C-alpha cells in the first residue's frame, strides 16, 4: 500500500525552519485583510526524515537508466554522465539571475555562444537558437520561422504543411498550433516517403514539409534530394525533426543535404537527463536565409565581450520563453560536446547504429520485422506473428519485459506498423545488456507459444500489477482528497 | 569520452553476428554524397578534469547572487531551498527516467506528480492540475487557447500590468489562430477597473490577470473576477505567484476558472531563468480541454492503489493535429523539486516564507522612501514582495555604481520601456529610466536590507 505524502502528515511536524523574524511587521499593516486568505493551504506536515523516506521509497518504484536498458524508441535513453550534474550545480550557474548585467554573465554567455556555434557545425546550419525548451517547442519555433519567411515574402497563400504518416504526433499538432493545415503523406513499401504521392499533394499552397530523419522506422530517408527539389520548387521549406539525430553525428549534416530548419533534442542526442518527462531543451538550427526570423535574443560577441543580441528583433518571430530558455540543460550539452569532440560524437552514432543492428540481428527470427534492411539507431519489430498465432499482443509483451528487468520499447508507434515495438538501445549500452535484452525478447517469444496466459497476466513482479487506465479516465481522480 | 562500454574486439564480434564485415555496410543506405567527407570542426576533446578546469576559469569573473547582495526578481525569485530538495532531485531513479509511459515501473514519478497536482490545487483552490507547462508565460498562452476551445470566443484581454516578456510569448502562441489580444490599461500600478469594464462584451473569451502583477502589486482580484464574469461565457485566467498563495486569496476564491503561473519560486534554482515551470490548474468540468499530461489515481488488477497518465485522448500522440496542445515532454523534474519543497516547508513553513518576504519587502520600501529623491512609484497599491521605486538619477547609473560593491539593487525598468510603449496600449505611465524594481525574499537579513539603503543613499548623494 503506497500512502500519499498527505497521509504521512502529522500536525506540528516541520521539515524546515526559517530564522526568527527580524522585521516583524504585523501582516494587517502591510497587506489588507481583503486580499489575504483565511485558511492556510493544507500542505502536509512532516519532518525532513519523513519526507526523505517517502520520496526515496517512491524512487524505488521507478525504472531508470542505471537500473537497466531503457529502449524507448526515438527517446534516446542513453547514460547521463555525472560530471554534468556536478558542474551545473556550481554557484555561478544555479544562483544566476537572468536580469543581472551582462558583464557579470560573461562565462555563461561564452558557453551559450560556443554551444550555438557547435550545434551549427554539427547540423550544418548557419545559426542556432537555444531558446526553445522542448522538442515540441523547437518544432513550434521552426514552423513559426517558416510562417515568418512566407509572410515576409508575401506568400499568403501558403497554408499547408505536409507531414508523413510515420511522423511523431507532435508534428501535426505543432502545425495546427501555428495555424497551418496538415496534409498527410503516405509511406511507400520501403518505409520511406512515397514520392508519387508527394508530387500529387504538393502545390503552390505548400508552405513546408516536416520530416524525421532517420524516420521513425529507423530508416534513413534516402530520397532527400528529390524531396528537396519538389518542395523547394514551390518555395516550400523543409523541416527536419531532429529526434533521431543520434544516428547522424559526424556522418550527415542535415543543413547540407536539403533541410532548411531543424530542431535538436538536447535531452536525447546530447544526453541531458530526461527528468521523468522534462525539462528538456529543443534548439533550432536554420539555413542562412532564415536567420533573420529566429527568436530574440541570440548570443553574440563584440570587442566588449559577449552579449544578448536583439539586433534582428524587427524580423524575428519574437520569443517562446520568458527568458533565454533552459540554461541548465544547455550547460550539460555544452559539457558533453566539449568532452566528446568530433571523433567522440561520430563514435556515438556509430555505436548507436551498431547496437541497434545487433539486437535486430538477434531477435529477427523471433519477431516480424517489416523492413528487412540494416537499421540506423533504432528498429521497429512487431508482434503480428504472436498476435495471430498465440493471441498475445504488443502490450502483453511490453509488460512481460518489465518483469524481466527492462523498460519496454516505444509501443504502438509508428502508427503505420500494427503492433509496433520500436527499439532504441543507444550507444552507451554494453554488449552484455544488449544480449540480455535480446535473450529476454526471445524467451518471451517462446513464452507466447508455451504459456500465453502468463503474457496476459504480466507484469507479475513490478511494484504494482497491470494498471487499470480505463478506470483512471472513467473515475477521474486527479488530486488526493485532504481531510483536514 | 563518448561513454561507450564496448571495446573494439566486442564491436568486431557484434559486426560478425550481424553478418557484416565493417560498420560502413550498416549505413550503406545513406547515399555517399550526403555523407561528411571530413570530421566535424569542433574543439579537441577534454577529459573530466580539463572540462572542470575550463568551466571554473570561464566563470571565475562572474558575480552570482550568492556572493552579491541581490534584489532581482521580475519573474524569477531567489527563495531559500532546503538541501534535501536537491538530494531527491539528484536521484537517478527520478532524473534519468522518462515520461511514465509504462505505469507499472513508473509509480514513483506518477505518484509524486499526483501529489504535486494536489498541492497546486490546494494553493489555487482548483480541482485538477497538469504535470506542468514550460513556464508561466506559455501556461497563460495555453490557458487562452483552452478558453477559445471551450467558448469559441477569440478575444482575450491582457492586463497592462502583465509581465512584458509573458506578453511576447502569449503573442507568438496566439497569432495566426485568429485570436485578438486586447490590453486593459493600468492606473496607479493596478488594472484600471473602469476601463476593463468598458472593454467587456459578449465577444470576450478570456480575461487574464497576473496577481501579484508584474510590478509586484496585489490586484483587486474579486472585482476583476466579477467584471470578467459579466459575460458568463468568459473564462477568467489568473496567473498567481505560488509563494504568495500561502497568504493571499486563492484564485478560485475570487472566481478564476483557470489558475496558472510561474512555479520556479517553489524550490527551483534560478539558472539564469531556465528551466522554469508553469503550473496549470482548473475546474474539473474543464478537464477535457486541458493541455499537457495529467496523472490520475486508479487501481491495478489486484485492486491495489496505483497511478497512471490519464485523459490521454486529448494529447498529440493520439489526436495528432486535433490535440489540445503539441506539448510532449514538460518540466517534470522541476515539479519534483516543487513537491519536495512544499512537503518540507509544510503548512506553516510556506506561510513563513511568504510572510517574511512580505515583511522584509515592506520594511525595505519604507526605508528607501525616506531617502532624498526616492519615492514609491505606486504608493497606494498594496504589494507582496516586490515594488517599484522612482529614483533621483537614472536607475542604470545606480546599478552601475553598486556593481563594485557587489550589490544588485533591482531591475532597471528602462529595460522594459520599449515593450510597454510598443506592445501595451492604454493611458498609463510607461516605466521610465528612473525606476528600479526591487524584490525581497526571506533569504535577505535585515543587515542586507540596511546595506542596500545606505548604498542607495551614498551613490545618489550629490
């Protein structure tokens, strides 16, 4: 039984005491009673040890990277180096206020300037804004930039953006948020964009095209050149969703092969911690002609030092964040890039690709894999064989993997593969854990035929058994009912 | 150091198992002309020792707020954070996990979010909260979009007393969607009630209020709520400082339909303004229009209490272009810090934080106004922990002169002069070059406050 923090509360307990009041002005004299609340918020009352025990206990119920393989496809759950955590906690970072004078921020600004430069080089783009705080906000920023480009050119008829059917859900959602109409592009039998279909839907109203590369099937989109030609011929722009950039470091520069805009997920490729769902960071790189539209400020330098550059404010799309974005996340990515260098980054992608292909090679006789070719950093298998023969589906297999000490792959995505399981081991996983995962997948395939009931019941060994998420919707319970 | 475990020998064995003789065969699908012909142009790699040395030397000239006597606020606040907060947030169990897609091995994350949602609702008086937005600014923007989804009315009124940086973010989120943003003017540092009343009609979809407002002043929430609801369809969106809510009225108590705000002050370090996190809470009957992830209590198949992501049919991974928002990852770890912070401070502790901050701010204001040439910019407006003073000389000069003494006296309001003239219409005094906005938290001791007063006296004394 897992009690909430509120149920551990005991009246009068304290987890923190402030110094005595040095300036004890009566509240009535400074804030009129009409603005003040009568009953104080019913936060729990606990000692520091109570609080520590509670949250440490909760922490034990999570799967996490140091515990075992976390093969969520397109999420890039690689190891998060500890030096990042130590360095960002320096006082000159965590105690810095955004409105300090620039001359007191030179170290931090230099780091941001360098990171802009390094990400530009890695992507082959002309300039990078670090401001977007998540991949989805990077997409939003990038699509806004595309809208601003067309607006500046008087292209008012450009109302639609083409998005493949294999895309992350954030892509179409972002287009809607910016006010574009979404046109879905079909994938072909090779798991790539269907060019005939593309030609049939592109017209003068096409503002842009969003493409994930490698795509969500883990395959490199080989026809970029033709796609770029088609889209650019109607003055459309091509956006790269950089969620899968971990496959391309030092191998391909997206800005050099036809992409005009892209976002990075620093929490994926550049190993900043995922934090249970954030904070992330989603910088956006653009080609030269789109630099004027990037958010303000960029970080620049002159003879006086580094500064926040608002120089292009008149053409800029504006701001997507109150201040400068998720600085503490940028810092970690900066440290990572500086420690790896060109050769290290290339090794990251090579090993990410090698590890994914290794698992695929080991499990391919046991699970159906639609696209029989070498993958990039991830691959998509499915449980269509097991479903047909044993009545076991992907959800069952995912839950059984939890029993065996692994996190499940990304499941039921991409939508174009029924019963999909998208596996991304990342480069940091050692051979023995790749083998252990492949062994578990194979064992599960055997269990499917020998004891399918076991699969329906899984998981058996986790902190809770299979969770009823239908009930969570039908009997909506979003907050604990505090009694007193 | 690329943090790769496998050795060359192991990699060879793996290639062999795959059935290729070299790595190049694995990427044969990438057309050769698309591949880089030379290595990336990056600095030579550094060891852990070298990067530590580099970071130290890069930042050695910077003056942070822990060594300076700082009074900077304007959206990010330096409240005390107990050490235990970072101990929990640093647990790899929390910070290396991802969005709790597999509930059975994510109960730790799911439960703390459920507790966080409860605490936020306790502060705001609301009935449901999400697992966070990116910052206060985008939380307000998402609230405006939610109001449009609910009532299909595309006119939103923003107060002139709203943070000018929030206005920029709100504008970028709402433009292109046919949403019209109007500005309710301000009078004496507060929203002009009469003017707001005159702007209300049946086409207004939402009225936004920041409380305490950008200038630190406490707005007449009750009266503004009534004006907003003069159109029964209008949703009243309140962006409240969460620390202030320990002692100030909950937004729901004065009619808010959606309560949002910047959450950083709850246990999160300033980090030059990021990460921040936006909290987002509302009434239960609006739940299906909410953006973002929500955790709900439920049971497992054995009837044991458990938690899961819920109402996911609103979200982008299911609804794609018809989703309520494009948000995917959020600011979960920041909300963990906020949850642990609120648990440690507890009922009395958070009240004490708010009370001491207010007391010290008012003491400082009363001392500064005694100085020759200084006066409160809005002497009749009640304020919480931040206030604006008119200065006898340009604030920039004061900031400059106090720098060698390691004092950050506040935010020079000239920084926002352009935003206020450009983006916010209405007849009110534009913040001038002779204005300083001063924030005080419980971390300041009386000696710090007195030191600022003396320094202000000395540097403005002719």
